[in-house]
C-alpha cells in the first residue's frame, strides 16, 4: 500500500481559487456583481511571501545572494555549491543527503534503507552537508548553516562538529559555513 504525500496549499491561495471558480460559474452579470460586492477580493487573506531563487552558475554573484532578505540555509547551500563547482582548487565535492527511508519488503513489513551508516568513529559523528577533496589531496567537509548561526546547540550539531574536528585533525578542511565568502577564505 503506497501513500501519496500531499502538502496543504496556503489558505489564501485556496480562497482565491474558490472565488475564481465561483465567478466562472456565474453567467448573469447582476448575480456576478452581487457576488463581487458580497465577497470582495480586498477581504481575502494576504498571499504568502515567495522567495526569489539564488542565481545558478556560471558567474555566481555572491554579494547578490548575501543581500537577500532573511536568507535560508538552502540559499547558502546553493551559493556554496555553485562556488565549489567552479573553484579551481576543488577536485570533487559531493552533496550528502542524510536520513533514512524505508521500503515494503516481501514479508509485507517495512525495512529501513540507510543512506549511510557509521562503522567506526572515535566519537559520535554525523555526516556533513558537503564532502569532497581539494586538488592537493586534503579532505573537504562542510556543514552549511543559515546566516546568523554561531555555535552548536543540540546533540545533532555537536555530532556534526565532532566530524568536522576529525577532518581538521587529519589535515583537511572541516568547517561550519554560513556564507559563501567564508568558504572562499578557507580555500585560499
């Protein structure tokens, strides 16, 4: 049995769609005018804010990405990804999606599918958002955080910090990044 994941639309969008549907059904101009008078568009709730997407490569304008209002972690991740894709000192970089999924086994029960599984680590660790290597052979591990983030607060972030410290101890670059400019400085 499969389930579809459905996301609820914003109430303002639903109400506007319903209003447009009703107006499309009314053919009499007088009834249409009464409906518009009774349910004016000005009384509908405000539409949700939309975000403008960050620019994609080539030619990433980091300043433009940085000036967006209330940037999200996804905006920083996009800018960092674009920078890594074009930077001459980066040999390869891999975006790591963490978590777990499941599938229905032949027995009818759900079995877990791990995206990665730690076999050995000196301390509890979590994989970072980006993992790769520089052309000089050093390992690169980056955990992306939204601007304004300052230090690990919960267990998950402490485990991410453990992994980044392990990479630094082995001579690589392991860092939390809240801005693509920080990555530029690390790659110099």
